[in-house]
């Protein structure tokens, strides 16, 4: 691939997938971080252009996920105090902020999941990826992904069905 | 107990960003910043065995510089000479702007628009150097320039004085890939060229850098298309002729000299055309060049070659410039300028610059049908989330694309219908919206130009 060709290939990749990658990041990162995370993701794609396979979107989302994780780690190192404060709040997860439109019950169920389980559910529900593509985005085998997804759905369903786990009742219980 | 499907459905409902959401101008600006940021990194460092390839970079880069300089020269070459700089013997053609049914009054704005389009036509004809278009009195426009033959004068009168007409095309259904198939037919297979032409470059579909070809390659591709019997949906009757000089030929050197530029290395150059009459080719040739010095390329009836849309009114790429890019389309017009009314630049409900226009009765029906077809194709060729390939329509004036807007098939699954006119938004700055509106206005509201002398 010569340099002009390479640039063309990249511009096509960017045109085809930029909005999907941006959507993925917006759903998971604070607004102020979106531009940097998306840029970092495509920078990786630019450097690795020759190794991209067909259907690069799951791979791009996987890159975005790792960029996001790196950023959040750096963020946490910078804000150790914030980190400790967050540790005081039961059930809150420093990696994940539930969206405003999500019901409290569902949000409470989601923060209780491990990051991997949560990501499995969201790749399916928000990014609309199916098994094999979702597994590529999550960076695991399709079998492992199916297991994660199943476990996550079961745990969320169970916590939605159990009023004792709902945030309002549990907060009330602890403060008394 | 809640089922697993219900868990997914509840989560999907809380999705903070839906894939179908329209993008704001700020988001487009952000995308542009990101693309620039990544590309400014330059090519990644090559590893070990591939290091020798960096040698390629130098000639490529210097060629680009040459092209940019050549383009700049061509542009400055196009600036108008003051009127009266050709005392005696020079060319002087006077046109009078006459009211038309669509333009009952000739105002200053109408005169300005008309002169702008005449200047562009002169550039298209490759004779801009030394020519000037000036206003004389309320309604007269004078074209002056160096001495030309009688045939050359007749050609200028015909080409510069014709009534401007806007043409709307279904973009993907008509634009051709380099192998001659329509882009629409190759989208499901995600053919690389088709995707590039459909989904565009940095400035969107139909612009420079969005899969267009140099003029010679575009004309060759067009020449390979069959002649289509004349029908009411064609923009042009009969063939169109181009004359090209071979790379490094004496003819190209003469053409470059006449235009005040240097010949582009390794590229064919345009000696004459596009002309709808073969004899006009002769008349437009640079001094010392005859038709036998070049290669005649004939674009058959039913096919058009359109120049890529300019990045902006202040950044107009000369069609004869080696960096100019062109698209080849099947000449199947969906809508003409007479069908649209009152094009205006303004802002949409969210304050973004936009271009609006209305339609007459037939225009509305045609636009409904056009956008419905485009929206349906968008839904058909798009894959899962993240693979939404919005489809476009193209607006052309005088062999050049003006704008190629997309139809968001998720927002308008059955096209832009309802009789409220059209509102093109999202990809404009205030200035580019005004430019596009001005061009639409010119094409939609043509004046008749009467030759005085």
C-alpha cells in the first residue's frame, strides 16, 4: 500500500465506522473525554491499518474499550481522593456511570456486575452486535462471551426480581 | 421472573445514544478534527525490512507540491483583467440580460450571479486567461479578451451565453465506479471504490478526494459507455467532445504556455472541450495546436462527466488543473432547476447553517419519488448498527457538482415527503450555505442572455 492509497483506505475506514465508534465511547465516557478517546482509537487503527481484517468494527470497539480503560486508570491515579470517596459508596463503580435514562433498579443491577459481564450485556443491547462480533469486540472467544452474557443476564434478571436489592430500599436500610 | 430478552430490551431502552441520531455540526467538526489529528501523524514508522519504502515518500510529496503550485498558478491565471485592456482588435462580446418567467426583474444581485457563472464558464472552456466579464449599465454584460477567430467567438457566445440549468441526480444510482458499474450495484458487496464514492471523503460525497478521477480517466470511462436513445430525462442532447494531449507532448506544452502554467508531469492535458460541436473543438485550441495533435474522446449521449464540488467558493479548483477530479454519471436527471423555487441560505431550528428550497407541483412529486428511492436504498444496503450507509442526491450546474446531500434513511425511511420543501443541513458553514444557495438560485432562476454585438 503506498502512502496515498493508505490514506484513502484510512479515510474510508473512518467514514464507515467513525460514528459507531463515537457512539460506543459516548455511551461509556464523560463527554469531555470523547474526542480524545475516539482520536486515540483511530490513531491505533492508522498505525495498524495493514493488519485490519474484514468487518473491522468489532476490532475498533475493542481498541476503544482498551483506550477507555487506560484513560480511566490514569484518571483514577490522578484522583486518589475521589477514588476513596467512591469506595465509601456501596455499589458504585468507578468505571461505569449509568445513563440518566436508565431506571434506578436496572442501574443498581448493572453496577453490581463485573466490568466484563456489564460490557457483554451492553455490546448486545447498545451496540447491537451478535455473538461472534461481540466476542471480538470484548476480546474473548465466542464460547467465553456466551457464558459471560448468560451469567450477566441471569444476575440482572435476579436482582430486578428481588426488591431487597433495589437502591432505595437498601440505602434506607443502611442509614438506619 | 424477568426473561433474558426483557433484560436486553430494558437496557436497549436506556441507550443514551441511538445510532440513528442525527449528528450536529459540532460533532461533524469534532470528526474533522480527529481525522486531521490522526492523518497529521504521517505514515507510521516502518519496521526493519520495510524501511526502504520511505524512499517513495519523497517523490510523492514533491509531486503534490508541484500539483498544488500548478493549481495555484491556474487559479491566479483566472483573475479578470480590467476591461479595456485589449484596445482594438481584441474580443468584445456584449450580452443583455432579459427577464424570464422565473426572473421578471433584473436586479443588481441577478447581474452579479449571472457574471459569476459566466466567469466560471470561461474557466471551464480553458480560456479564462486574459478574459474579463464586466457590467455595463443596468442590464448589459461585456466579455472582453484577446483576439480570437470567428469560430472561436461563435463558440464563446454559445457556451458562455447559454441559459444555466440545474440538474438533480440520484447519486449512487447514476455515478459509475472506475470499472463502469453503478455505485449502487456494488454497495452490498462493499466494493472499495463504490464505498469511497458513496460515503465520501473528508468533505462528503461528490467533493475533491471522494473517489473522483482525473479528467482524462473520467472522459475515457465515459467514452466506454453506450449511447442511450434520447429521452426527456437527459440533460444533454448528443455527444460531448474532449481533446487531450499526451503527457510530455508539444501540444501540452503549448496549452500550458497559453494558460500561463507548467505542464503536469505524467498526465494527459486538456487541449479542448468539453464541446457539443466537433468544430468548436478546433476553435478553442491553443495557438499552434491542431486537432490532429491530440486524442479525441467522445462522451456519448446518456453519460455526463461532472467536476467534483469545490471545497468552497473561495477555493475553486480550475477544471483544467491537473488536481481537479471528476465523476462519471449516467445522465438520468430526476429534477431540473425549474422544479425548485426560492432557494435560500439560513439556519435550521437548532441554529445550524442550512439551505432551503421549495418546489412547484411536479417538482414536489419528483423530489418525493427521488428521496423515497434513495432512503429505501439506504435501508437496503446498510448492515447492522455502525454500518449505516446513507445515500445521496447530487445537484449539478454547468458540468459541476454543487452539493451532494445525504438522505438519513432512519430519520426519513420513506424519503423527504410532505410538501414542505427541502432543508439541506449539517454539512455547511454559513459561507458555504450561502454559496450553495447562490448557485441554486442561479440555476433555478435563469435569465435569458441576448447577444447584442
